[in-house]
C-alpha cells in the first residue's frame, strides 16, 4: 500500500502508557502502567515496538503525542519524548486530543456517534468534552474543560453516551447513565487511529510547537483543603 505513512504515537496522559506504531500493513500497539514509570519505560518500549516491526527511527514520517488534558507528569513525558525524537529526526509532530481518544475507543466498542468523555482529574474534578462523529470524522461539540462532578451532571443534561474513568470515581454525583463506558478497550489502538486521521488531514506541527494542554494549573489540594475533606 504505497503512499501510506509510518507513524509513531505516544500517550501517557492517564495511568496507562499507550504506544501505537501505524504502518501501511497494520497498527502495532503496546500498553503498560504509566504514571511515574512512563518516563523510564517509554523510549525503550518505543525502540522495541519499532524493532518488532523491522523498522528503525528513520522510517517514521511523523510522531504523534497525546497533548492532554490529563496527568501533568504524563503529559510532559509524552511531549518531551516526542519533541526529542522529532527534533533529532527532523520529523513533524501530530498533537492528539487525549479525551478524543477516549471517545474513539468507546465508539469502536459500540457507544455510538455522540459521546461525552469524562475523565477523573483527581482532587474532586473531571476533565470533560463532548464529541460527535460526523461523516467519518470527529467534531468537537464542547472542547475539553474542567468541571466539578455536580456541575458536569447539570451541564450535560441527558447525554447520549458517556465514556471515561470519572464514571467510576464520581458515580454518585454523575447519576444514572443508561449508556456508559467506564473502561477503555484499547487506548493505544484509538491513539493510532487518531494519529492517522490527523496525518491525513495534514495537521502536522513543527516539533517546537508541540505543547501539552493542561486545562488547569492546580495539581494538588493544599494542606488546609485536605483537612476539610477528612
């Protein structure tokens, strides 16, 4: 299948590190524990993924990364590895919405074409966004934002489908949802699909433009705030 790209995609915005290698023949995926381990494991696993496909770094046409929102350390890890590889190889970068990949995973699991994503953002908050699949592509109905659980529940009304880890963590506050997908089937496969779609749209960036999307600045509760929650 000549003309199709070879893409490497990296995401560590959650507790799962997801890697995808998109080639003309297939997409190879790898998933493992993320968090603090991602910074040490990502590059060795990237090399193993490429070696398993019989490729080297020079074969890559572009490198994609999950830009967020998500865990601060994980976002920085994926971005730093992507920038380092892209600069060294003189390759373009593809920035992937980390919440959209949750929607893509849920869509392939049967969630339908209209999906809210709600991911646990810790400290009593949720990263959420609304996506709709139209004519073979995702459109953003509401961009990623930060919500308190009760505010999100009032805001989205009666969503057609919801996917994400917040469904488990904040089940009581979010209420009963008839169509929900709290667990991802394969984040890496969804990441690869979005990377290929971004490449086909021509959404490439220079490595220097590869920046995480944090949505918020606060990463933890203060001592006083933790005391109030006891």
